[in-house]
C-alpha cells in the first residue's frame, strides 16, 4: 500500500467506511509509516474540534438557490460520448463497492425504495388519471406536492392567471392574482423552477403585487440568486418603488450594483439609488465605484452622483 492511496482514503478510515481488508492493510501501513500516522493524528484533532462546533441549518433561500444552480449545471454539463454512456465495466463497479460498504447500503436502500415507490404509483394510478384540475379554493395548497411549474399565462385584459404545474400528473390552476393558491404557485415558480422562461413569467406577474411581503421577499431572492439576467432585471423593476423605504430592498440593490455579473443589471441598480444617495451605505458604495469600478459608465455616473451629494457634518 502506497502513502498516496492511504492519504486519499484516510478520511474513510477515520469514519470506519473502509472494507475490512483495506482497513487491515491501512493499519499495517500506519504501524510502519510515521508520516501517515502523524497525518491520522492531525485528522483526529481536526475531527474533535469540528464536532464541538454547532450544526448550522441551511436557510430555505440557500437550499433553493443550490437546487437551481445544480439543475442548471446538469442541463449545461457536457455529455460523454455515446460509446462511453453505453458501455459498463462491472469490474470497476464491484471494485469501488468493495471498498465502500456505506455505498453498497445506499444502493440497496435506493433500489428498495424505488421498487416500493413504483408499486405505490401503479396501485394508485387509477386515482390520478385526470390531467387538468380547476382550483378555486384558497386552502389546502401544499408546496411540497408541486414538482414543477410547466407554464404561466395571464388572460389578456383581465386579472386571471392560468398555471400548469406537475404533481403526480400535470395539473392546472386558474384564478385571480389575488387567489392564495395562484400566489403560492407563482412564488414557487419564481424560486424553484428549472425553466428560466417560467421564472420570468412568474416574476413578471409578481411585480404587479410588490406590496405583499412574501412577494417582495421573492423578488429580492430573484434579484440576488437567479442565474438569468432577464429575471434579475424584471425583479429589479418590481422593487424600484421600495428602495427608499425598505432597507432589505436597498441592500439587495446595492449587492446587485457591486457584484452582479450583468452590466445592464448593475446600471439599472445604480439608477434606482438616485433617491437614496444620501444614505451612508449608498454613499460608501458610490465612492468606491467612483474610484475603481471597471465599467466606465458606472464609474462616471458614480462620480457625478458623489459630486452632487451634500457635505456630511
């Protein structure tokens, strides 16, 4: 056994995830290799310190943002060649599984759960044959039952919205923008949907009701985390009237101005700060941009705004 292999798998040894034969060889190697034994002791100290730290629960916004980025990464990931996807080397798989008993257990559990799930769906299929349902009652919406939003459309000249969404089968909800279920579906689509066009439609409709706290939080979330610049621009437009009175909105606009990768979003964010340029945090950001921003237009506009600011006593 080589030191390189052992150091790569030392964490598995520390967490008792190595197979018995690999664990025996590891212990034999550690007994005669002082450097690897020192590495193990350092890992033990790190593990002890790490266990003393409190466990932090991820926020819903972080989870949703992570899911969206994962989905987009999967959609844009380069696929392997056809032959690569069709071939299968059982010896490589068995060799990997032999050194990972936890992985073997996970594969067994996933396979068992998948079989149970398919059986349940088969037995219950007769109860979910319909594909369209008109939803008018404001009670009973469970966001966890929504798998994804297919499409959003507003009837011309009216306040009515039609939303097609997936549950166990595709469904459809119709109602006013004031309908609680319609609002919940729009909020879900803005935060969780993998289709950027659907997110755009949802955010566009939500900008008609930015006074709603939940809607405003979702627009702030879209401005901060959505990967599509068009969605971020639409969210920014919906928040424009609240930059002066809502600190959360102002902070999100400042973040977009400083860090957004799209220059159009940054320029629009800068324009929204005209009404609050006297705010101390806005003043600091503008002074920084006026000195060193790489975008010539933003740098010149920031300089002009700083020059018009009243002197602070």
